[in-house]
């Protein structure tokens, strides 16, 4: 409704020209997310997601954390964080069932967010380049390197010490037993 009112009030503009400009600016992101969606669906269709899940669950605990630090950062560079979360998230959460799943998810999300800086997609870095008017990616990446390493450390601590962090007052989650009182 607001869009319709906006057409007839305020400064006049050409709706079709404005729509075309918006579409032109968004086309790169639309193509990127479409390609990622196709890749994720083909991974599910061919069984690669299942292979990743079974391989992940069978890893020893130390390799599980090291492997997640590597794949949780590199895979989002190809799939973007949302796509990588759909592929990697469930297997890692299932492999760490004895830990607080909410805290493990928080640590995993923090680590996978670093993947937004990794090429070829590097969506976080590309948006930062546009905002500050930089033409090259490397200066942006250099400035983000120290905070990214800090985020990696905090995310890893959240995953390793999930049960201990989950008992901190205010962060404690007590699941219901599933009983419905009647």
C-alpha cells in the first residue's frame, strides 16, 4: 500500500527507470544466490551432503573442531554462509550431541561468518569495498584479518566449552521434558 501512495506523492520519478536501475544493481547478487542454490540442491541430489554428514560424524573430537575451523571458513567462500550452514550445520551439531546445541550453534555461526570474507564470493568484503569506495579487495581483507582471527578463537571456545558457557546465568537454557499439563 505504501508503494502505491509513494507513486503519487513526493518528488516525481520514472517508476520503470528506477526499477531497471535497482534490478541492474541487484543482478550480481541474484545470480550469485541462484548459483549457490543450484549447487546446494545438486549436492543434496547426488548425496554429497550425506557423505559430508557421515564423514563428519565419524571424525575424532579433536579433528572435528579442526575440520570445522577449516571447512567452516573455506566453504562459505564458495557457498556463502547461508548455503554452507545448510550443508555443514546439521552434521556438526549432530556430531556434538553431548554439548549444548545452542552454544555450539552460536560458535559455529561465528566461525562460518568469517567465510563472508573468503573469495570467490567474499560477500562481506565486496559490500565493504563498495561502501568505502575501495577498488581492490586486499586492503579490505587485511583490515579484517585480526578481527576475523579473534572471532575464530571466540567461536572455537564457544564450541569446545559449550556446556560450561551454557550454564552461565542468563545464558542457561532448560529444555522442557515434553510433558503437556492438562
